[in-house]
C-alpha cells in the first residue's frame, strides 16, 4: 500500500519553483499573431528551480483510513536541461538532470536516491520521445502506462499554426491508460524580470486505469491484480515563454486528482480498511528559470601556442 501511495505521488510530481519572478502584465495588440516554435541550439544549458506542495487524503466507506487525516507533501529540486544535439529534421536532443531533490511527507524527509538523467527528443511543438524515465524510482510503472514516444516533453504543447491572444488549440495523446487531453489558450503577454513573454494556459487531463500486482508493479491480467486504481489527474497551469524560441521562463499551476482503489483477492480479505479506498490529492506547482548558459564545446586539436592568454568562458546569464 505504501509503495502504491509513493508511486501515485511520484506520478503527480511529473508535472513541475520557488518564489516566482516579478511579473507585470502588458497589453497586447489583439490583431498580432505569433508563430510559436520550440528552437534549440547545441550547448544550451538551462537551470530551473521546481517546487510542488501537495495534500493527500484517503477515505473508506467504513470511515477507517491508513492515513491519519490529510498528509502534506513537499518536493523541491533543481532541474538542468542540456541540449546535446539537433537532428536533421530540427528535433532537439535534450538531457534532463534533476539535482538536490528534497521530499518531505507529513514533516518527515523521505530519502530520495540520486536521479539518473532523462533524454528527450523534442520537436518544434514541444512533443517527442522520452528515455530514462524507467530508471527513476517508480518509473518502470509509469513507463508501462504512458506512451514514451509521444509526450509533451517541454511541459507545454505549442500550436501548429500562428495564433493571437484568445486563440485556443490542443492535442490528444494516446496512452495505455486512455486519451491524454491538452487544451491550450494564449492568454496574453507579460513582462517577467524585464523580459517580454507570452502567457499560455494549458489544462491537461490524464485518465488513470491501473492494475497493480502483488509486487507493486502494473499488470495487464486482471486475475493477477492485487489492486485496481481508476480515476484521473488534472493539471491547470500557466506558462510564460519567450516568443522567439518558446523557452519556458516560469510556470505556475494547480494539480488535482481523484482515485478509487479496489483491493482484490487475498489483499481485500486481509486489509484492515476494507476492499475499497478513495484518495484525493491537490496542490500547487511552480517552476522558474534561474540561468541560461552554454556548455563548453569539446576542445579542438592542440595548436602551437601564440603566447596570448586564453579567453575565459562567458558566465551563465542570471535572470
């Protein structure tokens, strides 16, 4: 049971830091259009801070619960995105590294193992492939439940046509759990830390239909299921992005989830809480861009020294 709760909490935190950057909404020309495309360059190094605060509560028809009232969970981490390649079709290969991950549950810090890197192949609309999620704690389960070849790898899905303020667009991605729906709206423009950005609202609805085996991993055979979980996860987030390359400057949003858990077989008969439990989760998430830099290029073959001093690398740009 505890593993299942941790798995769900981990999944909820796949969405995205600390104090938001100062922002000022600016009026936008209602007739102006933007052709928003994700653009990358090899060597780009972006650093973000991420924070999520969640409240989790479990109830049963009998009134008993494995949790003593609502539980507070907080996660904070540093995210590092490094562009390592550009494919001939323009798809960017980006490596995501999570560092300094700290998670607390009910005031107690939960040990978080070192997170291996995740490799993403991102197209101009922010959708693409993801590799390495299966190596994260609980990641194998989600790798079986989500389509790793079609995911909103940037966090926001971009339109395939020019848009103006008030326009809507969206997409639907297939997954083993059902259709993941994303609906987007260009809200307007906003100045963040002296930088002009576009504000895009994205509502993401993820269905949950998961059969868990005795080992705590998903199974496809209902006869082998110890627990069946059904419900949905919905996030409502606003992204501030740069109009010229769709780089995310900040993100803030809410996440809600309602999940029904039904115990099966021996697990149901041995459960002190009955065969049915309901879990609700809700919280807020934030992500802020901290710095923009470049990864030093590989050293070229050595040449005879000219005696001139070496030129230092440019420092990362702080926002």
